[in-house]
C-alpha cells in the first residue's frame, strides 16, 4: 500500500493542491486559464511558497538551444505546476507535462485542471529522474528512499 513517505515531495504538493482548491473555491469555474494563473500566484505567495511564473527552460541539442519551454509555475525549485482551464485532462496535457519532466530531469509535476464545477489535480512522476536519484523505484507512483 502506498504511504505518504513513498510520495515525491508530499508536503509541498499538498500545499500547492490546497492553493488550487482555494482558488477554485474563491473564483468558481468557467474562467480563462490566465485568471486561474494570476489567482494561483496570489495563493502561492500568500502561503509563503517560493515560485517562478512562466519559468523558462531551454531545449538543447548539442549545446544549442533549439526550443523554449515555459512552465506555468516552478515551485520551490522542485515541482512543475501546469494549469488548464478545462473539465478534464487530455492526452496532450499529460504528454506536455511528461515532456517537461523528461527534458528537465525534474521529479514531479502537478497537472491542475479548473473545470466548470470542480478542480482536478494529477501528479505526474518522472520515474527516470527518481531512478537516477535513488536507485529504488516504487511501482505505485512513488519512490522509496531506502
């Protein structure tokens, strides 16, 4: 059974998810993504979390920048947060976040979708980065530090 100690950055991710619920409870649904992004920045700052908005991350080939990525938020130099204004996640949403993790080597992303009637959060784990960092993988979407 998966336990809190097995998750990647559990306390920080819970705080970020709490900010998302606070934003949704305050604004409701059916807003543009930029509205939720601005409100998330207010909530993250109010909670004392360090973050950058529209965090630039270059894609390089042979040390030459060939593309640019921008994470909606990069929190405490640990978690990528990608916001969507939609009722559900698409395959493209998931692939976008997984691509961010793979090219950056970051361990965890939170994909957050603000729908008309609810907010949804999905943890996306970079298993390659976890295996490189720990040598031990937990197949239940977490990792074991032992």
